[in-house]
């Protein structure tokens, strides 16, 4: 192609990029940068400032979120970033093999800023694409004005979009690293909050409130603590929303959850392969108590003293938890209170114990107790006479009756 044929006039339309640019590969982009004339840098450098202004104006017009930020302290950051991006592009035209450390620092920093500002990286990527379009339009118009070859203009287009790809990747790296650090810091604060909520002695409420604010956790009116036991390793650790504080990797895993949270209704679905015990609802300062009761109930489930269900709620087993809070004391009380039964055979003791408990619970007549025990009323009368002979006036003493009932209930729960 002759020089005349390779040139276009200033009035000719711009080339269509999709038809002129082949797919980019590392080898092809390296070739493009290497073959672009070095003198282009000196041609474009005096016009860098006006291109930067045009890019910022288009960003302001096209991205409302940035338009607002450009009016505040963030404005110089955006403007400075655009100016530096253009300057680095021109520097690369002048020296394609030059150092890129400063380029990487700038664009990784811009990615990190998006995390700090609470935005997704998509906004920054949109700004890059806008900048590329504006820069390409200005370069193409200038290239035609100075009669640059079409090949060179097309190579410049490829270089622009290759450059945008490169800085986009750098910003993504910065965004990802900052996001990971932010997530890690947030996770550490939430884990620390969980530890302090369950610590002994209790931590001052203001301390918990301050840490909860930094951990993105709204302090509820009441909480429950959920004790967990992993029964199947085939399931991945679940993830919960921000309302749940969790430590699933501890030796004794647990959750702290708003007592009114809907999550509590579907824990069995979210925690397949786990045994789940929900402690009673308490104010935050009493969370340790909810945990203690949940873990106590978990032990009783493991021993078969509380029925195993997909989700066990302590509220439904409070009397059992109370009676078995201290098994030694329960047995000691039973041994002293029920001492008159000690000399009987195992079968006699069992029959009289169930009759005595039915009588204490109902204060009913012989027929009523007989129906409850599924025996003949005369059998009940005979057993009641035996109990009167063994316990005497103690059967009429309110304190003794109370001790007898809780002892019999506890012994019914505890294994022999």
C-alpha cells in the first residue's frame, strides 16, 4: 500500500473498530506496542490535559454516582487518576518496555478505594470504558488531522483497549485484596464480639455495643445461643446473614442469633448433618446462660435423657434441665427423701414409686390413679396403704411431699 493510499483525509469517517481489530493475544499486543512509532508520545503529550478534561466530563455525565463524588473530596482522586492514566499511556508509547511498578500501584490503589467507598468494582470499570472511548475518539480525530496512517490509528485503538484491559485487571486485583482484608477484618471483629458476648465475667454493655457497631451487627432485644454438634462431615460449613454471629470451627461450635429471627425456624435445613440445640431467649448480658443450658441439653440428648430431634429447644425441657442441673444433688436428695423405699426389692420399689408419684401429681382417688397407671383400683389402695406404712405423717407434710415429687421425677429421668 502506498503512503498516499494509506492515509485518510480529515473529513473521512472514523474506522469501525470491530472490523479492524483482530482478537488480542499477549504476543499480538506486545507487537502492537513495539511497532507503534515512538514519536506519537511527543505528539499526544501536549493534548493530554484536554483529553483528561473531556474524560472527566463524560464520566460526570454518564455515571451519576461519580458525578456526586466529583463535587466532594473524592473529585481530585478521580481527576488525578484520569490524568495519571493518560500520562502513563503516553509514557508507554514512548517506552513500551519501561517499568510498570508505578502503573500497578496506581490502579490497584483505585481498586482499593472502591472498597473503601463501599462501591462495587463495576463502577470503576465503567469509568475505564468511558475513558477509553473518549480517548480513542480524540486520538482518532487528531490522527486524521495530522494524516496518521489508518494502520497506525487502528494500532492505537488496539493499544488503548489493551491498556484498559491491563489497568482493569490491576484494579480488580486491588479491589479483591482490599475486599479480602475488609472481610477478614470484619470476620475477626465478629468473632471477637462473639467471644466477648459469651465471656465470663460479662463484658460491659457499652463495650459490646461499640464492637457490635464495627462488626456490622445490630444488637437485638433478646438473643438465643445455639449449641451445635457435627454428626456428619459430608456437608460444607453453612454461611449465615449478618444477623448471626457464628463460630462453626471451634471445638464446641455455636451461634448467637436474634431471638425473633426467622432463621431459627429453618436451622435444621441450613445445618444438615448437625445436632442443633437452641438455648432459651435472654437479654444479651445473659447470653452465657443461654449457652450453658443449650450445651447441658446437648449432653442430655447425647445420653438419651432428652429426645433427639432435628432441632431441640431448651424451652421445652426446662424442668428436665432444672432437675438434672446437678445430678449428684438430685441423687442425694432422692436417697434421703425416698429412704423408706430402700429396703424393698427392685420391682416393689418401682411399683410404689410410680404410685407415689401419681398420687403426688394428682392428689386423686384410687380409681383415678388406677386409670392413670392402668391397674385395678384395689391394687392402688393396697399400694397406698403400703406407702402410708412406710412414710407415715411425711405424706401430709408439704415440704416432704415437694421433695418426694422432685426426687421421683429426677429418678425417672436418670439412669439407675
